[in-house]
C-alpha cells in the first residue's frame, strides 16, 4: 500500500432491489431482490470512520427503498461524513429531505433521461416516474440540497437527452451526460441492445458540442496524455471500495461480479489491508494495457477495468473491446475538428476585420487625397 492509499470513500449498495426496471441498468433485474442489513451498514460506517474515511455513497438499486435509510443518513451526519445519495427520487419523502438538509456535506445525484415523460418512463419501465423524479429534483432545489443529474444516453433518449441538459442549465443543476452505457455486471450483455451505435454517437456528440464542451474535453485529454505506463489505471482499491447488500466487497460500482472480501466474515480493516485481490488490483499500472500506453486516442478514453470485464463473458478486465476504442477515436476526431474549424473561422474573421481596417484607412486616405486635390 502506497503512503496515499488510505480508504477515503465507501460506496454502499443499500438495496439491490429497485422500483424501476431501467432498460440500460447494469444490475440485471433478477439480482434486484434485497436490502442491506441495518446493523451491518451501521457497523461498517463506524469502522470506516475509524480508518479515517471521509465520504460515503449510498446507491443501489434504489437506496430510498430501505426502511432505515434515514438512520444511515443520521449516523453519517453524527460521524461528520460527507454523503452522496444516488437515487431515482421517486420515493423521496419529506422525512428524507428533513434529514438530508441537516448535513451540509450531503448531495444527491439522480437520473433523468429525457424531458419527454413518455421517453423517460419508457427507459425506467415505471409509468409516472418522470413526474416524480422531476418533482423530487425541484423539492431538493427548494430545500437548498445540492443535486446533480446523471443522464446516460441510449437509443431511447438519443434525440431528447439534450433537453435535459437545457432544463438542468435553467435550474442551475449540474448534469453528467454519459454517451455510451456499459455492459451489465453479469457479463451477459443483456442491456446492450439499448446502447447507441457509432453512427448514433456522431449525432449525440454533435448535439453536445460547444466551444466550452470541446475545450473541457481537450484539456482533460492533455492531462491524461501525460500519464505514463507506471501510473495507476484508476483509483480502484487505492482510495475506495464498494459493499453489496450481502456484505460482499467489490472494487467499484458496476463490478459486483468481482468479490474481494466479505464484511460479515471480516472487518473493514482486514479486507482493506489484507485482501490479496485488493493488493493485486492496487498494483495494476497502465502498462498492463500495452496497446493503450502510446495510443493517440488515450486522452479521449477511459481505460476502465470494470467496463472491460463486463464487456466479455470471461470477465477479463484486460480485454479491450474494439467498440470502446472506436468511441474514443470518434470523440477525439469530433473535438479536434470542432476546435480547428472554430479557430479557422476566428482567424478568417480576424483577417476580414484587418482587411476592412486596411480598406477603411485606404478609403480614408483616398478621400483625404481627393479632398486635397
Ligand atoms: C445504478 S443507478 C443507482 C441509483 C438510482 N437507482 C438511480 O437510478 O439513480 C446509478 C446510475 O447508474 C446509471 N446506470 C445504470 N446502468 C448504467 C449503464 N449500463 N451504463 C451507464 N450508466 C448506468 C443510472 O442511470 C444511474 O444514473
Ligand atoms: S438505473 Fe437505478 S433506478 Fe434504474 S433500474 Fe437501475 S438501479 Fe433502478
Ligand atoms: S482507444 Fe483503445 S487502445 Fe486507445 S487508450 Fe482507449 S482502450 Fe486503449
């Protein structure tokens, strides 16, 4: 363990159960059956705090389904933990809001797929979910609780996701658009029929494209391009881990199939410090992905072991699906072309201004000369 590898953050799947049945969800419906045991989560919160963890994510499934959810929020507040709740908000009660508002370190992330109620509900499989989620967002805003929208794009909302971005902007809410969904955690590829094609990605990127968007992506890419083969792939098991409803520990959200310990049988400290699998994951560097180290698209790509593992039936985290490479290549091309065209247009208009300036001066001179003569 390096000196900076201490547990900062812990993610709980509070409930695998969910009241929605989203077509793209990385958790297959047949796994959505349980909620976590109250005493287990309370015990792990104490242990996490003793290990100096500072942040907790409550997700699922749908965490608000848990009957003791407010007790978890309250305990986090008492332990001075910052909290991020990932919820569809369809079951948000005034009691939840009253407890949430007491923790100044609490924020909420919710999922809104379209401003067309039918399109949103066709993704969640729950009639009326659009109205409830939007209502939940507005109540959180009203209560002064920071809220962010997550908007994965798929076939069902590829034409209307952009309205969510506009709506969010109008309400001063941050929105994260994820153009490509990742494969389900059972490696079955059962949700991939909903993933957009590369041609559809073209149109999605065009809708999203603006100077601000292109510059942010390019700056992030420039930083990523500086990474070397000796750098870690990601923060997995270096700062954070996840806990399932059964108390199983897994490396990151979406990688439920990679069990690296169980907290019914061990303490958090034991798993964090002694698990062979955690040590192994912590040691993986970028040079384990030799194809990626000097790839020209690496700045526009998230090399992600979870996404790789879920994409193939063997769950091999080193397997790189060609589709992801094509997405990175397309994103790079789109961003660079956009900025190049923008720059050309700007330098054209600057030369036009100069020419106008010159011809003005010449015109003026001509007039002066004409007057003199
Ligand atoms: C798994 S949900 C759990 C929290 C809550 N039920 C919700 O929907 O907000 C967390 C986020 O993951 C997103 N998500 C689910 N499946 C995904 C996938 N295959 N690819 C990308 N994001 C996905 C959801 O849209 C949601 O924004
Ligand atoms: S994305 Fe969230 S709300 Fe939708 S099925 Fe998955 S866990 Fe439930
Ligand atoms: S585009 Fe492909 S080869 Fe390049 S960094 Fe990404 S995963 Fe690696």
